[in-house]
């Protein structure tokens, strides 16, 4: 059985705050559970976020709970935060750009090789309604994450 190709997921919005203000929330592990519907907990190892930092995560969607492990590959303060999630073989990237009126924030998820991993297909099939359904939910959740980021930063 061939794994189907999956397009990247991407959302963007402008937040009425400086890149430094947005950045300070993105790099706070405790805040991510406020922003992301799926994130229950996130811990950075070591505690200070930098290139090479590991992230241990607990995720939930409805009744289904699963762990993930990530490694941060690009940490460019106030510009880019990019990490790789093992298991689903997914790259997640936050890009920040100063624009008139604040900061444009782009959140993107790319799958390695443009395809869901076998592990992702099985896990999504068991607890998330299948990989395509989970991707649709993720796209919506990504928009909500940026909306939540805006609410926190624009206070």
C-alpha cells in the first residue's frame, strides 16, 4: 500500500505586537497548552530553548492521548522557530516578520517526503479518525493557535 502525498498545512495572521513580544510567548513551553488545542503538556530538555533542544510533549484529541518527541532545528530569535516531530516525521515552523501594524506570523507543517509516516497512519487510524481527518482538524487548530497567540500577546 502506497502512502498518499500530503500537502503542507499553512496558516498566517498578523498580530498587533512586536516580533519580540510574539517570540517571548512562543518559546515559553508552559504557554503552548494555552495556545494549541492538542497540547496537554510540553517540556524542553534542557529548559532553555535553543538549537538542539528536545521537547517532550503530551497531546490529546477527544478521548485519545499520545506522546511525541521533538527536536528544535532552527531557533532564530524573533524570526524563526522550527522543530521536527519524530513519529509523524513532521516539520513545524513558525516564521515571524515585522510588518506595518505588528508581526506577520506563519505556521507551517510539512511532512518529510510529503507523505504521512506509517506510524502516523496507524495512530491516526486508531484514535484520530484517520490521517486525512486529523489533517483537516490540524489546519483548523493551527488557525486557533495563531488566534490564541494574538489574544495572549495583544493583551
